[in-house]
């Protein structure tokens, strides 16, 4: 029996960790794909030509970040395909976890950047910076601060 009260082998724990990670990635991938699709349609809207140089630059950075987030969150699938049946589950789970974390970090930038971009276009530059900063702060609290607070005093179990 492990220190977390589960009666499972290391391999069973890695299988469970992999399955839990896949469930998280499914939710994240859907959101990223919708957001990326939305970003890709913007140049075809009638108002795109009204954007100033700053707004176009922000838009292009957001497209690149969305592509990076997509790549990071989908990468564990490719990793699994390559490592499939090679008895490398520990490495798979470890690297996939790191890729997912990096994907979430980039996704937080895409989300807050999109809010900044929208407020900039609709209300003005200053409002855009404030709204984007507030969004990034909120995501940081929800995605990082709260989970880290919950882990204080909790022990980590296995790889």
C-alpha cells in the first residue's frame, strides 16, 4: 500500500496518473482549439483593416502563443505514440506532465492577451492593459496560487 492509502503498484499508479492527465488534456485541448479557431478567423472580419500596428502585433503574438499552447498540450499524444509498448510509462507521465504545465502557462498568456486585445479594440489601450493584467492575475490565483496553497503540508507520492 502506498503512502496515499492506495493499494497499487508503481505501474498501476503511472497508468492512473496517465489516465488522469489525459482527462485534463481533453478539457484543455477543446478550449485551446476553440480559442485558436476564433483567433484564426479575425483577419477575415471587416474591421481587421482598422487595427493599428500595435493591435496587429498583439494579434500575431496571440496567434503564435495559441499555436504554441496547442503544440504543448497535444504533444503528449505524439509522445505516447512514440513510446507506446516500450515500457517507458514513468518517462511518458513525467514529460507529459511538464508539457501540460507549460501548455497551461502559455494558455494563461493567450487568454489574458485576448482579453487585452478585445478591450484595446473596443474600449481603448489603457483599458486593454488593465483588463489583460486583471485576467492574468485572476488566472494566476486560480491556476497557481490556490493549488500551491492546497499542497502546503501535503506530501508528494511517487513520480
